[in-house]
């Protein structure tokens, strides 16, 4: 009887939470996102693809960075991509960073250092808005800040369409099937062949999108690989410890029953 | 007082301390030989688990507070700094963030246990009421804590909930202004919320102490709901229940760890990773999952209460919602006097058991209603708001009509003569 009660509760809980997940999507009016395969999505062993991260960074740097800041990421963080210290120094030095004030009280430009954070394309939110109609959001957390973030951003980049018949768009507005409300102030940022990859990787919108999503997923959760690795150890330890305690409990309780 | 009946300890250091401050005697009495019914099931693990969660929250919270900055310009960035730059910061934050959820899971199960086995009945009324007080304090603490990272849901959730207070006649606006420290949820709100979020867990700790004290006066209830009649019905707490609690806790922590390490944001809302922006309202403001049933009851009252066919309104819809939401928990305080049936355990009250299990389903369903938009429909046809109202009605009826009625009219099954007999009969 006690068992049946527990089963009932577990059943009720799982049925309702399955329903919850479904209607949560319906509630936000999002279109159904196509599930892509992501190496970092694997529940227990997800990892980032180092080569994709490097390519994704290139896409960000050459395209998205013109409008989007990523102010939570520093050059030193790029060590996660397998870059050496010298390489990172080199990458950082290609950027010009505003620093100061110096002894005379003036701001000055210098070349970047590994400890610098990515510079933002606009000096402030208003400038970003004035240039684009809507301020482009910082991308450091974008994957965590959207439902099903990786598939969402991937879908968004490929989601541009002609607006339906009779739908007038203002200047600077575009139609995107994935964006909530479908009207977006960002023109399709990618086109085939626009970024030159150094190896044989196809230079297509699809490939660029996959790579930038990999990079953005890393930016949102740089700790993910370590988190999952530690997690496995913690689970194994807890399971073993719980098993041991179960045996001890059985032994102690034996004389009672 | 314990000094008089003190039995000396063999270890000279322990004895030296104990004869001056009898902490060892106290621990021995309350957690060593403490007589405990021998027929507990695993529902009895959740008190110890809740205690573990409280300590976990306090320890991780204090570490977070070392790195957190309570300022609207800096709060979000300081939390991200914890996630990215502080050594192990992501782990501390995910333990704390998911800890709130798992604390509520443990406490909800703990409360259900109390309701199912009639633990609120005499002589445990004060013990029960202290528990309800802890739950209310937890809700306050968690609500305030969710505001601290200063994401979009922090700001807008706080705005919705603090606005509720303005529904209270006469003093409502004053209370709201006091909570805000200004004219909207802003920097003064955040700083006072941080101060309170640091304080309240220690208040909870104090009430937990009283709760445990009361428990050790009356002794534990048990799945049969009958009193212990002598040593044959009980076991010393140690080692029997220390080992059982350890095992149960480890299983609980295993599931908790699964969330911390593999889906740390599954229970949260993505909008809280967008920095708070007073100029942009999120499409759909939802509270944390553990508040959803109460949020549904709040929104179920969509009508004014007054004299029908006139314009006279005693309670407008907003105040009605607030009364029902807070009332739904305040009812728990008087539960011992709503259910006066002499039998405690649902095992021997078949009717009570059915109504209580319906209440559990009803409560989960209310949680589902709470996370939908106000105009959502079930299967695209039935407006959810009506179902939410029906579920709210059942919730209130359970406490105000069904329990008093059952108290008078349910016959119940015959109780076993003693715990020992029941245990022996089962093991045959
Ligand atoms: C009853 C125990 C407690 C509960 C239920 C609780 C609940 C919460 C919740 C729900 C959050 C928001 C989580 C997030 O989204 O980040 C939070 C954040 C926070 N809590 Fe607590 N908390 C408790 C105890 C404490 C204590 C004792 C402290 C410190 C003295 C503390 C310090 C903080 C800080 C600094 C934050 C903001 C950082 C962050 O958002 O990660 N908490 N708490």
C-alpha cells in the first residue's frame, strides 16, 4: 500500500512535469525548434569541439562583433580553445583597447593584453540603439538567456524568410520565423563564403551557424566540461557511499526484524 | 537541571566539560538513546534532509555574500563574476540556486508526511505550527533571494509580488513603499532585500531549534499514528536512525547533485540570465516553481465579492486573490482544529486518505495552472482559469468543509493494539 502511494505520487509528478514542459513552449508562442546534434549537449559527457570553438570565434570576430558586445569574455579565457599563452598574447595584441586616464588625465589607446575583456563595438547602449534601431544584446550569455538556447540561435540565423503576404515591414525590420513575434531588427548576418576558414571546413551559412553557436555555448557556460567531469566523480562517490550505508543499515537493523 | 541525573563519562576530558556544561549528556539524551518508534518509513527521513539543506544554504550563501554586490548596477555582473572568475564559484552558486529548490522539495514531502499520518494532531499542535512558520519564512527568504541576481525575472517577479501588498486596505500602500524604499523596485529594494536575505535564514534556524525542541518533548509520530506504549515499541535513535537518515540523505543528495552538475538551470527561468531592465517587461512573468500553486490561487480570484446585483463591493478581486493566497497557507496553522478526528494515520481512515491524495493531485495541478498565461486553454479548448478556480475551490473545501465533515462522520478502521504487535504481525 505504501508502495502504491509512492508510485502514484511519482506518476502524478512526472505526468504533470511532462505536460509542463510542453505548455511552457506553447505559452511563450515560440515556433517548434529543430533539434540539432551538439557535442556539448550530451548529458553526462558533453564537451566542446576545440576546432569549432576556434572557427566560431572567427565568425564572431569578423561578423557579429561589429554589432554585439561580449563583455564577460577575456582573451585569457581563450586558453579553453587549446591556444597557447603566446597565441593568446598575439590575438589580444591585434585589438586596440582604450585605457586610462594616464598621468596627464587623458584616455589613450594601447594594444590588447590577455587580461583584457573583449572590447564593445559601441561606447554605450544608446549609441548601439541609435546605430541599429534596437540595441543588439550582449552575446556572452545569450545561449542561457533563451529557451533551448543553442537550437534557438542556430534556428534564428537560418530563420530569415520573406514576410507573409500583406505584412509590411518598416525600414530596418526583417522577418524571422524563429524570433518571437517574427519581426527582428537584425538583418541576416551570415551568407555563404563570407568568412574564409583556414582548412577544408565548408564555408556555408549552416556551418558558420553551427560554429558560432558552439562558441556562444562555451561563452555562456565555460565551466561546463569541468562541471560534468566533476559531476561524474561526485555521482560515483555518492552512489558507492549510499550503497555502503545501505548495507550497514541492513546489518544494524537485522536483529530488529 | 540535567546535572542531577548525570551519569559520569569515562573519558576525563569529556567528563571535565560535561560536569561544567552538560552538552555531551544532552546529545546523548536527545540523539543517542532518544526513544524513537521502530516502525518509521522513509517519509521520516525528510526532517533530517531539510536540516541538511538549511545548513547547506547558509554555508553556500555566506560564501556567495563574500563576492556578491547589492547594487542594481553591479549585482548581475557580480553574480556572473562568481560564475566565471571566482574559484569554484559556479559550484557554490549552483549548489545555492538548486538548493532552494531541493530545500522546498524536502519540505513539501515533510509537510505531506505530516498531513498523511496526522502528525499535526494532539499533542503535536505547536510542533506543527512552528513548522508552518518555518515554511512561511522559507517562502519569504527564497522570494527575496531570487531578487538578488537582478535578472529580468528578479525585477519583474519582485514587482508583481510587492504590488500585491497594495491590495491591503489602508496600510497596503504604506507596506509596499516600505518594501520598495521608494516608488518602484529599485536600488533601495535590492539593498534591503539583501540585508533581509542574510537575516532570515538565521531566524529560520532559531525556529527550527524550537521545532526540534517541541519534537523532543512529544516524541515522534509514526506511520501507524498510535502512541508508543513502552520500550518494546521503540529503538534508540543511534545507531538505528542515524544510519537510516544517513542512507536516505545520500540518496537525496545524489539526485540533488544530478541537477547541480548536469542540469543546473533546468529549474530556473532563462529570462533571469538577462540583466534587469525596468523599460522591458518580459512576455510572461512566472515565479519559481515552488510558488506556482499559490500563484494560481492568487490569480483564480478574478471577481469582486460584494452584494450581488448592486455596485457594492466588499472585497475586490485583487484583495480577494491576496487573501486566498495567504489564507491557503494560514489554514495550515489551524489544521489541528479543522481535523479533529481521533485517528491520526490515513492508513486507518480510507475516506480521509482519498480526499488527501486528491488534494495532492489538486495542488500539483494548481502548480501547472500557475505557470500558464492567464488566458491559456487546456487542450486548446477549456479555459484554464476555470479549472484553476475549481482546483482552488477544492483546496479550500478540503480544509474548511471536508475535514470538519470527516471528523464527525468517518468511522475509520480498527487500530492495532501496539506498534510492536503490528511490526511482528507484518514480519510473520
Ligand atoms: C533558508 C535558506 C535560503 C534560501 C531558501 C535561499 C534562497 C535563495 C535563492 C532562491 C536565490 C536566488 C538564486 C539565483 O538565482 O541565483 C538566492 C541567492 C542568494 N543567496 Fe540565498 N537562500 C538561503 C540562505 C542564504 C544565506 C544564509 C545567505 C548568506 C548569508 C544567502 C546569500 C545569497 C546570495 C548572496 C544570493 C545571490 C547570489 C546568487 O544569486 O547566486 N542565502 N538565495
